C-alpha cells in the first residue's frame, strides 16, 4: 500500500523530489521529529522512510550533500495549503476604479465625477482618472492636463496623486490613491 502512496506523491509533487525521484548518491537525512540522522546513501534513507511508512522528501537540493526529510508528504501539502489560505484571508485587495471624462466637460459634470471619486477613495480603492481626446481635441492636450490637475485638487481632501497625468494613446491618465488617516 505504501508503494501506491509514494507513486501518487511522485505525480503530485512539482516543487519537491520525493522517494524514487531522489537520485543523489549521498543525502543528509532529518527524521520526522526534526532529529538529525546523519549522512547516508539515498537507498538507505528510502528504506528508513519505508519502515516508518512515510515519504523521503528532498527539502534543500542545493546543499552539499542535499538535505532530505522523512515526513508524511500528504499531511505536509495539506498544512502548506492551509497556511496559504490563511495568508490570502489576511491580505487586502486593492481595486482600481476608473473615471472617464471628455476634454470639454462642464463644471457640474466634473463635480459629480469628483463625488463618485471621493466615494471610491473613502472605500480604500485607487482611482484612474482619464480624459479622452477625440479628433481635433488631440491638439489641446494641455487643457486635459489642467482638467486632471483641477480634478485632483477637488478630491485632495481624501486622495492624493499617485501618478501624475500622462498621455497613453488618445487619452491622458492620472492615478489617485487614498490619503492615510494618520
């Protein structure tokens, strides 16, 4: 039965060498309780792992000689996936919201877009403010830059400029981020 488990582990593992995959002549072996068992041939180490009905896993392949550990590989992988899930729960996801304007936007429309931007910034999202230029408006990119800077000034109470206005194709883009509450 242990042969089937080892074979299954060989197919699962992509980052570690396990059991028969270990081809080194000599390896340093660490027991399942963390005890140093010394340097021995990989065949002897494999026999020790088989006696304990566990797997031999190469942990440090670059060491001289490589370090292998006797462990239950299935349990090890399970614990590793649990740690990754816990780390994902703790990390904060930052969304980027986009607000588009035209170069000839009126003050009222600009204020409405600024209110929406303030909502996004208060929620902790980054905001990408962009001005699209159509046709002959490309000749007046300076007015688009002034518009974006005016927009940043309106929302300056809750946000600050992360990346200043910059041309990207036919639009000018500026990134805003929320201010810290310190």
